[in-house]
């Protein structure tokens, strides 16, 4: 799946507040627009060096950003990412 995402230049990324990221302390996965939110969902499980508690908090941020930009998330939590449901 490929998204048309605007790239953030290093200076633009540096200007973002920590609150603009799913993982603010690590400044990972910006949530600036719908494209970045979709990208954050796709790449969420690729973030290394964070605890499950940090992931829970980050997922809450992703959900809020998704709601803000009208994006539907089918997973109820980050642990469901990448799982296919057979029914």
C-alpha cells in the first residue's frame, strides 16, 4: 500500500512540537495530516526501542489524529496491526 505523503524536510520536522508525533519523546511518526497518519498506522509496528506502555499511548495519539482527519481504523488497538481476520 502506497500513500502520497508530503515529505517533511529536516528543518520542518525539527520545527514540529513533540505533540505532533505518535511517539513524542522519540519524535517518531509525525501526525501532521491525513497522509502522515495513514503512514503512522502502516509503520507503527516498525518503531523500535519503545515499551508497550509507550505504544499504548502512541496508539491513542494515532487514533485521535485519525478521527481528526476522518480516517477509519479497523484495529481496536496496535496489537491487532497486521493480523488478518478470517471469517
